C-alpha cells in the first residue's frame, strides 16, 4: 500500500514535469513556477528520506498524502497553463499553501523535553476572572508545555494578593486569588508553576516606593534614580531591600507552595550601583569613594564588589527557600550569552552554578537569526561547563511561526534538553498552530525535575527509534543490534544509579559514592558516542543516523554532568574578571 | 534740552512703546527637537523680521491636542494658531473653536494655490477652518528587480494589481495595500469610491451614501482584494519589501524616505509609480487616491486676527515650505511635501520623479468632512472585518454600515445643531 502510494506520487510528478516542459500548454511563468514547485516537492521527499535516517517520528503518511495532492495540482496547473491563467495561478497559490501546511509537520515532537513559557505581566494583567484563567490554561495545555513561569511581581507590585508587597490593580479586582487558581488548574493538567519576580528591577512602579522604601532605590553614577531606560532599581546592597525581596519569595513558597521560583532582573542596570550605602561601604573597605575611582584596576574592583552582592543574594535565596520547601527549584532568567552581561550588569551567573546556588537557567537568548541562536546556546552551555542545566529563551516577538519552529529545531541539535518561549503576550495564533501541529504536538516529560529519570527515558527512546527505523539506518549487518544492546546496557546503568534526586539534593553535599557511579557511566557514554561517530565516518552506519545517536548521547551526558558536579567536594568560587 | 536730544528721547519712547504693543502670536505646533528649531528660526528670520509680528512657538504633542485645545479655549489661554490633523479640523470648527477663514478677503488667492480636492476635509458648508500644510498621499512601490526577473509590467490599474497579486502569490510573494493612520480601512476604501465618481456621504452631508451602487461596488472591490486575490491584511512592510517577500506595496508617500533610510541594501532595486486607477469609459484612467494633511488653523478666541492670517499665509507660502522641506531633508533625510502646488517643484525629491509627485498631489482627494463622519468610519471597519475575517456577504455588510453611519451622523447633527446654525 505504502509502495503503491509512492509509485502513484512519482508517476504524477513525472506527469507534472512532462506537462511543465511543454511550452504549448503553459506560458513561461506558469511553466517555471511548476518546475520550481516540483523541485520543492522533490526536496521535501529527499528531506523525508533523511528524516527516516535521523529516526525522526514524523507523520509520514500525512505528509505523503499532502505531497500527492500537491503533485496532482501541479499536473493540473501545468495542463491548464496559459489557456486559463487565472485558474493555473490559483492552483499554484493552493500549492503554496499546501507546502506551508507541510512545514510544521517536518519536525517531530520529542517525548523527553523541557518546554517552558514565560507568562508575562501583560498576560497576567489580562486574566481578570477564573474563566479567563481556565481558557488561558487550556491554551497552555494545548501546546504541551510542562512548566509555566508566572510573572508574580513586577513594577514594584505583586500580581497576587500579597501581604508584603503592593498589589496590582488587576489582581485587586480579580474575584479570588489568581495565582491560586492558576496553580490549581496547572496541577490538574500536570504543568509545573514557577513564579518569577523582578528581583531588583522596579521598572516604572516608583509609586509603590514613595515611602521608606525610597531609601532602597539604587542610583546612577550621575546620582539619579533612573538611567537612560527611565526604569528604577532597588540596590542589591541595601540590607532592607534584600529582606523585602526575600519576604516576597518566601511568601510565594510558603503560601502558594509553588514548584519553582525564578529570579529575573537579578542584576544591576548598566549605569547603577552607586547607592550611598554602597559608596560608604566600599570606601570603608577600600579607602576610596567609587565616584573618585580613576584607574581601571579600581573600576574592576568596584565591579567585582557590586557583583558579589548579587551573587550572595542568589545564594541566600536558593538555600533559604529550599529550606522551606526542599523540592523547590530555584532558577534565573539571565542575560545571554553569559559573557556579555557578566561584568556590565553584575550578573555572573556561571559562578552561581559553580557555587551550586541554582537549579537551572533560562538564558534570554533572543535573536532573530536561527544560526545565531544555536551558537548562543552552545556558547552558554560551554560557559556552564556541566555545572547545571540551561533552557534557552526564544524571543518569539522577533519572528514568525516558522522561524520559531526553526529555532526550536536548531536548539535541539545541541546538548540542551529543552527551551523556553518568551512570552505568552508575544505568541501569535500561528505560533500555537505550528507548535500543536508538530514540534510540541505530544506531551513531553521535563528534564529539570529528575534529570536521571529523563536520561533513562531518553536512552529508552533512542533504543526504540533504532528498532522502528532499522531499515533506514544504512547500518552494516548486526550493527543496529549491537547498538541496541549497548544502549540497553547504558540505560540499565542509568536506571540503577543510587543517587540523590536533583530537586531535593543538597547541591553542596559531596558524595564520593555518587561520583564513583556517575563518572564511569559518563565515560562509557562518551566512549560509545565516539564509536558511533567512527562508524558513521567509516560508512558502517548512515552519517545522519550516527549524528542522531551521538546527539542523543550528548543530551544524556549533559543531564548527568551536573549530578557529578554537585556530588564532588564543594569549593567556593569567587567572581573574577577576565 | 536741545532739539537733537528731544528727538532721541522721542525715538526711544516710540521704540519702547512699539515693542510693548507689538503683536505677539502664540502658535502650537508638534514640530519639536531639531525640526522645531528650524521652524523657530525660519519664523524669526523670514516672518518676524519682515512683518514685525512676534511669534511664540510652543511644542505640543499632536496626540490629545483636541482635548488640550478645547480645555485651553474654555480656560481663555488658547493659542492664536494651532497645528492639527486634517480630520480634527471640522469637529473643532463647528464647535466654534476655530475661525472661519472665509472671512478674510484674500482667502481665494491662497486656496487657488491648492488642489481643490483637499479642501472638503477642512470645510463645512461655506466655512473653511484651516489651511493645509504637510500632506501625505498614496502611491505604489515596487521592486524593479523582481518585476524584471518575472517579466512583470508596472501596474496602472486595479485590474493590473489583481493580475500581479495572483502572479506574485503563485511565487509565494505578497502584494500589500495599506493606509497608515486613523481610519485605516476607510483610507483604503475611499479611492475605490472616488474612482467611481462618488462619495461615502450624501452631498448635503446629512446621511451616509455607503448604500449607493457605486459605494457597494467599491466595497466589494476592496474586500475582494483580500478574499479573492490573497492580499494580506497585515504586513511588516519594511522587512518584507527589503526581502522581496512583498515586492509590491501601495502606501503613503512618506515611506519613500523610510525605505531609503531603513533598506539601503535594496537601493536601486525599487521604484514608485502612481496609485492604481480605474479605467473610465473614454479609456483614460482615474487615479484618485487619498491621504491626510497637517493643517494650520486660527483659534477663534485670538485677539490678533490679521497678524495670525499673515502668519497662516506665510506658512502656506512657497518660500516657507521650500526652506522647511529642504532643511528637514538635510537633518533627517525625510522627504516631506506640502499641499501648495508650486512647492512641489522645490521638494527634496529625485527630479526625475517629481512629475509623479505632482500628479499624485493633483489626484489626491481628502475624505469629506461631515458632522459625525469620523465616528461613523468605524462602521466601515466593522463591515470590512465582517467580510474579510468572518466571511460575511459584502453587500449586506456595507448596507448595514450605511444605516448605522446615517444614524450616527444624524445623532451628531442634532447634538451640534446649535453650532451649525451659526455657520
């Protein structure tokens, strides 16, 4: 049945090419376009063959059906040609649409993947009733996200009825407690809720600080409360300011029992850091008012001094909050790539990971360029050196649904195991359609909660793929079976790991036993990966298959590495300048 | 005291008195920053220096200017001259806030320099409430490289646009038609009505004319562009013109400088032509387009009527407009145009294309101002959305809009009756 459909498709395609080549039937334009579209169909068929070698679970039958329809229409357009130009053109337009319909189907939905989305302040403002929340959560569930990052505190006020911070008007007029409703529905749908706070950024919400909190506001080098952006900040150095932020975080953990906390704006802004308290403190420690600094060495020293306060705040938040709720995950949305923001904004996030103060990061890798996005993800992964997990942020406001799909697909070609969309208010209806049609079509198990289990599932899935796609792997006789045996063996070792779970472990508590289990396992994974790469290079298996297997192994390794890092003896690392 | 000293004292006294009683006009304009400085400088050196009339210029953002003007008018501290968008003028005029410029004996010598199709936006009955300044019209931008590669002809008519839209779409490219500003849909719709020799209001301005055969056919033609010929309702414009995803775009004239500034990479790969037209029975093409204007009005509370009129005339003069257009081009690279027909010759625009600008201005017809008209515009938006988004029948939708518009206009006529009677 499958073969006959293919033959039919090929026959129709040949007909289309035949008609397209007859100038008597079609004018130049239609002929040329039929020829171009025919080439596109041929290319898609080629991609489909490659997808099979890559062991991608696509809806091949549906795509073939669409391609068959396109081939019919191409033949029709070529036949009609200039005799009825309007009809031919309209047929070609239909074909364009059909080709667009295929695009979302060309990426698979992975069974193990972290899929987050930032629920921004605009969205939070617009959820004015429980019915709104229910509709919104339906939309979220429809794209199979597994965690939502809810904006709980921005512009100096909370989006929930807070006892410690001012409350946004839209929260006040909500009948009940919006955040509680979100959490309740999310639990029913199996979606984790991580609440985000604008840690030190006040934005334009200065009206909530026109009391004793005014003294917490940070200042610029020009001694102003706002810089070029017009936004206000509180100083990470002022003890009362830090206590205030901590009290908001604790309220979210204790009163709401959220699954995670995400620190946003956990940094300075470019021109800030000159609060009187900071200047006095710096002067008492280093004998110079930061305003009087002239030499680069002193400037660097002041930068490090400022950065340490952010570092310490993250550290404190992580440990104090975990004490309240041991399985709480504490993450941060950070400037990306890491190296750009480290010094300028006092956001040395690699050091937080090295010091084991963080559960994962969502770096804000917003760029319109697909390749650039991929390179940023690789660079940030490299900066982490296996100390923690990153789930890069996709700036969907920068591009259309197809670029979004391409960026997700590009991110998947690295060792990261998930990505985060920024943000709900920026999502267009077409974005939802593309996610639902293909790349996030099915639910996925997240990797941030239990990376060991995720690694086991990934290996199990890889083994299944090898079985499913065996005829397309271009593997030498017996090679696929040997891969299967090895993968099953590695999967068994991951399953047998006697290690503490990621979400509840004390990241600074060493465990030589865990290191002794994990290091040889990672070495075996790397060794197997090297072997597969060698097989691909020598033609014993298709290069595409080899690439896919090594990619999956790299993801498994990236999931296990932070488990090793946090089982080794803890050594405190300071912020240092390059 | 000798005679010489007496004369000197007399002269100084006259000068001081003259300065104390010299007329001083207050002008509200939205020209700020560098452009505002240019404006101030020109007023000082070319107007005040010659007429002795002092001018104080206040920069007021154009958004919310209607409310601000009404409040200051009631409070007794309104300016003498105010810069407004053309669609704000009649609403303020019939409320008595603006002076009827027809009172001035030489008004005709000023309006004679203008394309008469611009004035219906600024008039109500026989009253003229503003003189036009900067103007936008609509014309066509196309990528010459794409047209050449595909062997396409430059469009003259809407028939050409429809044929091109299909050909481009067959190559996965779009054709975009957009009118930027308040009343986006009305701005797109009006030319189809005008090219049929009709208007969207009855001639006496007391009812909608949207149910006339011409207006119904025009509405079908507009909505068909989207429904049958696949024109997108939205397009990012800048990027898609640069990438040639949308190589044919019908837009206002200010996009010209925008494309030059934002898309230098396609320099030499695009051109303009006039707005698409409709063939008349005699074979000629009606290329009436529409646009909007910035205008100058005298606030009716002014105590310096004649001085204000002098400044109004100067603001519309070729002398001022030429210098302002050219300086603005030097500072920002933009290419603004003024409504004064003669000023086009001096516009900072490629000389070989000036004939297009002249013809575009000559065929630019503004939306007629009727009481309640701009509020009624929203019924055209509703009708458009019903057809293009919800798939309703265009004739039913526009006839419904006609009824609702007439109701709106008549409601507003009753509301403003006491003002209208005084005109």
